[in-house]
C-alpha cells in the first residue's frame, strides 16, 4: 500500500535538506501515518484505516461519519 492517508490523501512531498554550510541535497518528507482500528458507530463494526496523525485528531473531534461514508463507497475495507 502506498504511503498515503486514506482520508485526507496526504502523501510524501520532496524538498531540500540544507546543511549549516548551505549545501542542499534532495530529501523526501513522509507523512506521519498510523494504522488504526476504529469503531464506526454508523456501521456497527471496526474499520482499519491508515491515516495521518492530524486526521486522527480530526476524527476524534468530528466523529466517524466520514469513515462510514468512505466504507459505503468501497474506498476503505471494513472488517
């Protein structure tokens, strides 16, 4: 599976790592992905999602309705 958030679509970005002498070398910045098993009340089951840490905070704030919507569209597998 790709390094991409299933809810927000955030993926790796590229940039430069800059040393003290201002030498630049290419670098890939990866998202802070976490694999979580979340209880979705609307579906009455657990769903395993691969999301960023910021998306997890948004889920805890706003609820799991967005996850339920994606499961119904078959974009995320429910177990």
